[in-house]
C-alpha cells in the first residue's frame, strides 16, 4: 500500500507529496504543467500562488496565525519551504511567489517524486488516490468523480486583485506610509473614498458577470464591486479597515513575481480594464499608476463535502482523498492543512484518531465532514471551528502525536 497517486500539484497536493515521499512512499503526481498552462497560472513550476502572496496573518491570536503555528508544529513541508522565500511583512507570512514555487519544485525533485505532465480526465487505479485539483478542476475529471461516487459538485465565481508598478505610484504623497520595503499603507481621505465608492458602484451597475452558480455567494471571495452593492460601510469594513490609520486604508504588498509589482491587497474584481483604471484613479496617489496585471474572474469548484468525506478528507469507504479548495477549505494555509491531514492518514492508517477539535486543523477537518452542516460553503480558519480547551496548542499536538506513535507500536 505504498503507492500513492496525486492529481494536482498545488499547495495541498505538494504538501501531501512531500510528507509521503519523506517516508519513502512511491508518489506519482499528475499535473498539466509544464506542458500546458491554463489561466490564471503563469509559472511552469508547482505550488503556484495565484491570487496574493500572503499565506496568512502571523498574529498568533488570530485564526490564521493559530493555523500557521499548528502547521509548523505538525512539520508542514510547505511552510518549511515558505520560510526560505519570505519577504519582509510585519503582519503577514508573505513570500516571493516565484522563488517559493521554484523551491517547492526543487524539493519535489530531491524527494524523487515522479511528476507526470498529463491531462487526467478519469480517476486512476492505485493503492491511494488524492484529488488535489483546486478550483479549476477539469469538467471531465469532475464527471468521473461524480459517476464513481455520486458526489454533488458546486461552482461559484472567484476573482483576483490588480498589480501596479510601484514606480508609478506617488510615494511622496502625505497619505502614503512605507511600512516595510515590501508593504505600503495608503490612507484615503473621506471624500476620496466616497468618490472611489461611487465610481465602483457606477461600473458595477454596468458590469455583466456570468456567475457559474449565482446561488453561491461566498463572503471571502466577494469582489469589491459586490461589496459596494451592499454599501460603503461594508466595503470599508471588509477591505479598507486596517490598523495603520483610522481612515479607509489600501495596502500595497510586493508581488515578487513581477518587477516592481505591488498587489492592491483585497481589491479582487471582475470589472474590465478601463473600469479598473477609472476606479483606482480616484485615489490621488494612484492617478498615474501603471497596471502590470488587472484583476480577473475565474471559476471556483468545491464538492458537498459533509455528505461524502470523513475527518481525514477521505471519501468514506474508499482509499480516495479530496484535498485543497475542492474539498471546501478556503485559503492557502487551510489547503496545506488538508494535504497534511490526508498524508498523515495514509501514513498512519485506520488507527489514526481524528485531530483534536480544539485545534484549527482539527476544526477544519470536522467542518468538511460534519453532516450537521446544512448549507455547506467553503471555510477559512475561524474561531467558530474550534472547541474551547484548557490545553494550549503545543500540548494538544504533542499529546496527539504521542497517541499516534503508541497506536503504531
């Protein structure tokens, strides 16, 4: 049972592959790269961060900070690589996207993971199969999963943020605060934010977005124009409220994959190029800025996980696992966590107990397998997932790891 096939070389798939290869499992990974690149991917290397370059908030009192701490305690291979490609950001675990992807690819090669650049439209037969195909899973593969397991699949529209050339931003404007070499905070005056909002509403009223499933409106993936339709206060609270100023604030974080590129953090949009130019020109220091990459829309796919998965991201009664965004976890770090859990299950077998639910990882694993969830939607790290406990995270994880070792003896 030492053969594992992984479909998809994103964050979750690569985490699982590296964990398994480290223990001499025979791991094959299928991915379209490098022979074929589909939108929105730009690199031929693996574990590409498509949207932003932050893996999460590092504040250990925040849900994401707790999750990152847990991943380190469990020995996440992806986070080990990410540490080698970090850029300077006091609040977020941000990385050089190109270097990070390159280092993950090199690590896969060092571990002798067999990577096959091939289009997979049906499930292969192997001792263990891990589906890690992400939000853009091929429709033929989806059909194969549906026919094999009768699984319900959902789709919704997702979007990404624009990237601007920092040399064309007026950094001498009094509203611009340089936090680090990799991060700027732009305070937006009340009247300017009002004009920005009105321009956003104007263009969003003219925008026709053909959402794949309009019933699904997932908050974390909402574009700024969707938030603007709710109201200016919602737009401010969700995307422009930061600790650097009491005014509306726009963060610019370095995008190392593009020379002099900085991401307009949280400004995911599906609007056209001209509309984006018009909207962001309402912020004074961005009036003459050059866009290196415009925001765009793409499909996001996930399955109705609680009906089919157990707390190990495993389709019940099978040796097939579903991890990453397609399993219903949202965000880079939760995707890594799902890959870690699936690999641990394969390594430790049926004797492995569920990860304690006073941890963020255990909470996510319970969420995707909880039959009590009625309206299942993608979930990021959240305190709502975690059970209260007197034990701290380190003690809980240490005790859990000891429990696994004792069962394996």
